[in-house]
């Protein structure tokens, strides 16, 4: 569709001229008809007036609908579903039901204010793509790009969590989960990204939050988990343009005001390193830009830092100091492959161009790390002093999605061959990576691999204490801001080949993921015992879901979902029990 008609939506969102039900809301758009040729700025412009239904029809096309499209009452969890699995080959955390083979390690415990729970994200679980006034996001469009998703699936229905949230929350409560961390769909609340607010979305999230509270589960909110409203993407390029900053801040204000009385832990954006590196988006499906590909992620990053920091200050003024606001970093621990100085330099550049890109401005200086600054100053404007002041200190704790670890080294041709050489494939970070130890160290992989659909992920839990200490020493302790400790806001594992298993009971016994959670929790306990201020953790994910480009092929859920069954039933996997046990044994309510 985009190859024939490219809609350059002009963003004249008619909030003043429209009101009422979401389908009455409209935007003024221009359409450039290009026939079969590549779109160009000289193409003729056609003015259109589009309502929400038109936007869906023109930009997305047909959308699948779930079997159940009314709010589903929770089925009580039978006590037989809460019996833990038999132990793995290693000694499990003692469970009470099982005969403990290892005594509790008395030097470990979670501090009484340690918070923990599970996480998910709107686009990956909600479904109800077009229902109750939701507007499309970039991911609704990306799921229509042929072969962009490995199984060519969509998230039109996904887990149908939009209607099954009560069931989901009751299943978390039955296991004693303390926090449910979810994201809001920006284009559900503001179907065009800005302009008219969709009251049905506000009502929905209100009920979701109230249901959490009713079940004794603390709701925690991420404002943005990659699902940019499509209209904003097509209007000005989404995060490529600083135009997104006021739109995001307004969206954040609406959410803080609507839900801030019941939600105290807030995340503005999830993993900007990942979503900024998704630029450039596939050509012909979105508004095209002349910004060189390798510069696009950094334009996005600049908008994110401005949007995050402004939203932080708006949030603080609405919520007051009893609430915390931060954003979620991500990336694996970076281990030098050898002890050469070139590898040490490569590791530093890797930190700079990943975590440091966002963390140095927020936690250390108000501006990019030197190596990043040197690169971006060729094409990005400098932050003003006022902006730097707003960015520095705009976080209440250091949140990191810390799944794994990797080795880093200088390029084979040496660092100098890359730094300053735009044509080098590793430019601009110039850090090379590998999952295997050096040949001298045996050439082994760092730890068991996850599903082949998630090749970036290995179980490397031995490195977690060092990783947590690195974040504390690098960004938390030296920060002049009010940062309270480090939290692991996502960690989890895609069980290898889980998607090809057919027997339910085999799927539920997810041995590698279970050992990942066991060892990860031990690692957090060790880090705490060694003096790192780890304040909380959230496991990813509470349920199988739409895993972005992997569709439903690669799974991260601690609950299995049978996506072939229209009722989408959920079942706890063994890993769920292992995760929970860590808190039963070492939490403040833990046994002796
Ligand atoms: C993302 C999730 C994703 C998970 C597994 C995290 O980085 O925030 O959305 O599903 O990784 O790939």
C-alpha cells in the first residue's frame, strides 16, 4: 500500500475541531501519490480529512479480532496448579514441599524494602489492536511488512490481555507476585499520538490498575515500550524529530495525572538503545528521510533525552517525591576478551555507545560521553545549558534490563582503522563482540545459548554481581542526582526450541530458564551481600507474548500460552515457581 500511496500525515491533529467518540476524531493529512516510483518531496500533494477508521484502513488494512472481546472474569486458580515442579539436577532453593538438599545460605537475604515482580509490555500482550478507539502504532505497520516478522504474525490479538487482564492479575496474585509492571499504549490513549484523548483507554487502564490493587499487586507503569503512534511517525519521523518531545511530554502528563494517585513507580521509556537502533525503519513503509542511516539512532537518542527529562520534571511536579521516575537502560555486561589495552579501550567505547549514551547525560554530566560527543557533534546540535541541567539528575534509581554478558574486543584491523572511518562496519562504536572465550581460554561459549531466535542471549549469570557493581560504581555512586540504587528491571530467558515442543507437560518444564532464574537470583543475593545497593527486580516476562521480530517463535514467558487455542489459556511453567521461591526463602517473609 505504501509503495503506491505514501501518506505524509501532516499532523494538523484536529483536537479543537473534534470531540466525542474516537471514531469521530479526525486528522488532516496529505497524501503524495507516487505511482510505482520512489516517493520524492516533489510529489503532488492531496489534502484529505481522515477519521480513525480511515487511518486504520489506509495505513494498516484488515485487523484480526479475538474470540473474546469483553472483559473476561478471572477463573480461580486451582490449588493443584500451584504445586511446584520436581527439582532439577542441581539443588533447588528449598521449597517446603521438596526435601531441601542445600540448606539456606544464612548470609543472604533480600532487604525488607527490596521490591520485586514481573513485567510485560502493551504491544506484546494486549491485542485488541483496533478496539475501543486505539490508533495504530509503528509496530502495527511493521507487522504488515512482509517477512519483517519471522513467522509473519501480527499482535492484533496476541495474549488478548486487553480483555483478559483480570485473569492475568489474579494468576500473578495466586503466586504471591508483588509488582506487575506493564506499559501503556500511547496510541490507545491518544489515537493520533497527540490531540484528542480516548476516554475508553483511560477507563481501561484505570480498571487494570484498580484490579491490581484489589488483588494486592502493586501496579507499575512504563509510558513507552516501542509502540510509537503511527501518525507521529508518518508526520515527522517519530523519534527522529525533536517535534516528538512536546507530544511525549503531553502524553506523559495525561498519564501521570490520570494514574499517579495509584502508581508510584514510573518508567518513561523502555530501552532507548534498542528502539533508537531500530532506525532507519524499513524504507517505503514510513515517511522517508535523508538523514544518513548511521546518524538516525543518534537523532532518536537526542529526542529521547529531551523527552525523558522533561517528562521526569513534569511527573515530579504532579506526583511529588513519594513516587519514583526513571527510564530503562539495557545491554549486557561487557567483558574484555583479553587483557590487552586495545580490548580495554574497545570495552570502554562499547559502554559509551550503549549505556553511556543515555546514562552519562542523566547520571553524570548532562551530556554525552566524550567518544559519543565527538561523533554526534558532526551532525547534532549541542544541548543548551538549560537542557543539560534538566537532563542531569532526571532519574530516581538506575534501572537496567540486564539479561546477559558478552566479550568485547578491538576490531581485527585495530581501533585506529575504525575510529573516524565512516565506512568501517563497526563504526562508530568500533567495538567488536563475541559470545565465546578466546581460543587460548578454550573457545567455549560464555554459557548455554537461548533459543536460536534470540542469538544475543546466553545464560551468563556468573557475571551478574560484577555487572551490578559496575553500574553502581559508574553511574549511581558518582551521580550528583538523587539516585537510589540499581534495579534489574528486566531479566529472562528464551528457552531453546520451546516453540517446537508439542507436549504441554514438556513445555512447562523449562529447565534452562529455570536454572537461569535460580542462578540469577543467587547472583543478586550475592551482590547485595557484597554491598551493591540492588533495590528491586522484575522478571521478563510473566507470560508468553509477541516477541517483536520473532513473532511467537521465540518465547520468554514464565507462563505458557497456547496461541492455537482461541481461549488463549495460561499455564505456569517451572521457572515461575523457581523465581517465586527465591523470595519465599530469602525475602523478608522468608522461612527459616
Ligand atoms: C524488551 C522486551 C523483549 C525482551 C526479550 C527486552 O529487551 O524490553 O520487549 O521482549 O527484551 O527480547
